[in-house]
C-alpha cells in the first residue's frame, strides 16, 4: 500500500516579478503583497481538489518562481 502524499507550494520571492498569473489561475492558493508579488496562502498546503490548479499556476509562471513539493500526509 502506498502512502498518501500532499503537495505544498513555495514561491521564491527573489524570482517573483508580480505578474500575478498564479493568483488569477488559483486565487485560493496565493496571496499578493502591495506590489503584486505572490506568496503561498497559509502554510502552502494544496488541497487535493486544487492540485491541477497548482500545477497550472506553476506552469504559467514566466519567472519559474513557483515550486511544488510532495510530502507524506501525516
């Protein structure tokens, strides 16, 4: 039996240029600062029903600032 995995997203603040595509694609997963730069909402855990949106947001980031990691579910 394989363990259940959870996705967590991370935004590299040094790479993010504030294009805000991620927020448009997955508004529940990102928050923007006053300059439009993104960071992960909450603790960055991606609910299972938003997995595809998280991947789409990562794929649409022109600066490659979004990283997704897989973690064992506690």
